[in-house]
């Protein structure tokens, strides 16, 4: 049964469990993120565990789970599964919000729609026209007298994520509202846990953490905390995928002098191919294991020196390689220090879109105490042939800007 829920109206849902879906017409000028806030009766979060976003897609209680964005043609869809029967004690409301992270605002967003599905019922939420707003509270789910209810909000904020965070009791600095993927400059432990994926201001909620070195075989997923491994004379970053398509791996190197160096077997517009940098400090080993194995691999060797601040491996497939979904071909990256420790990051949050060409699985930060590995799993926009770009912020954080670098050459 279908219903329409006008702005400001509320309704009782027939189940505490369902899904909120928000869709719009995608554009290279628009970058929208969905964030859910788990709130108390006073409309405040109780900590970073109460924020569901790119880098923390599931609540520990099972009350909310953010799915990977789905792209079908020009339509992009964000989906959040909810179960209000599983909200933690003291939490009575869930606010589901959007932010536009390119700075263009929601006036440029076409065909914005939202719906709530619970069992056989669907509620369509009618949006209003927006102008300069960069953040929106779309809908609130809440518990009242034992019932799960929904209220259509559509309230906008010119200040975007900063305005939303302030509304819900998250302290942020105004100049840090831009969604990004920062990496702190090297420093002694303990260090602050910076944002990992498009969430600088959200991660400011988290308390500082102290990283301890790990050993053995480790599996990291997007949203996990960073880890630190022993820095050995040689570390390898190996990308693997199932036979059936072809991928390339290249590395973006950020030096302490603020220079980005692309180590790749193929060039990009204005950037020549470069097999090795810094007398072998970062070296591409070419195609490995392509003929006889069901899994194919490419390897980059790292012999980190004091000049290198960070290395960002990138997985790429397009042009003469053909295309292939990162999810379908089970792409993963393993980092091995060859002294008993290997860390693997899988592309678990990818979808079946064959037109997403680039993936950044994670970052490697070179410090005196070891190599910090941060799982990111960032993806390019559909049909984008551009490389990522690294940028140092005034706060000594390195941003990974997807689709902001030069266009890859045809190999």
C-alpha cells in the first residue's frame, strides 16, 4: 500500500524494521552523502557510535545499516536499513540527513525523492525546493508510546554538515565541515584518529586512540580503526582479483616537501609513466601471475625512506583493459611486511556498476614508529577516467580527492 507523507506530517509505521531510500539525478558537480544520527529525547548524540555514515556504516546494536550507494544510469540511490526495536538504551530517535559535499548546494539537485518501506507499505516523502542549503534533515524515525513513527522534515542548513553536527551536539570547527579523507602528518603515539573517508568533522567526535603494532594476518574493512605494523626494509602492496577482467595498480606518493608523485606503468595527461621513484623507494613490479592462475595480481614494492610521508595505492580498470565491477571480481589489496604480518582490505562495499573505474583501498602512512594502514575503500564517480589527487590542508592533513587528478592515458 502506497502513501504520501507531506513535509511536517507524521505517521505510525506498521513495523519497527524497514528501509529509507533517497534518490536523485547524479551529476559530476554534485556529491551527496547520507548520515544518520541516533538521538536521545533531547535530540543529542551520545558519542561517535551514534553516527552512521560512510566510514561507520553500521551501528553496533543493529539499529541502522548504511548500504553502498547504488547507481543506475543517471539515478543515484542511498539506502539505510533500520530496526528501531534495536536502538540502544536511551535512544529514542533516528534523524536521517543529507549533505552536499561539493559546495554547490541542493538547488542543483534534480529529482530528489525519499521513501520509507516497511513490509508492504511505502511512504513517499514530498520534498520542498531548496536554494543555498548544503545540509538537509530529511526524515525522523522515533518511538512514541511503543509505536515506531516517521516524520517528514526536509529542513535545510546553509552550513551543511557543520550545521547538522551542531544541531545534534557534535562539536566541530567551521573550517572543517568539508567532507574529505584526511591523513595526519607523522607524529609520535598516541595520535588522534583522523577521518578515513569523507568525514573530517564527524570523526572529531571520536576520542583519541593509541595505536599498538599488530602482527599476523589481519583483515580490515571500511569503517575499521587504523592499525600500525612494523616498518621493514621492504613492504609489498599486492592487488588481487578473479580472472575475467584486467586491473592495474599504481601508487600516489606524497613527499614531505608537499609533492605528489604518480608511480604507474602508464601515464596520464601531463604526467609520464614512471616505474620507480626514489631509487626504488616505491617500485611497480609489472604484471604478475596473469597466465595460469585463477587469481591475477599486480605488485608494488615499498622501501620507505624519510622523504615519503604517505603512499596511496589505486586500483584502476578501463580503456584498453575493458571494464569490470570491483565487487564482481572480488578485488582486494594485501600489504605484507614479510616478517609475519599481512593486512588485507577487500572491496566489500563496491557494487556491480561496471562504469566505476578507480578504487582507493587504503592509505599507508610512513612514521618513525611504523607504517599506519587506514582502510578507506573510496570509489571514483561513474565513467570518470581521472586519477585521485592528494592535497595537504592547513591542518597538516592529506586529503584524497577522487576524480580531481589528470585523465589516464589510453595504454
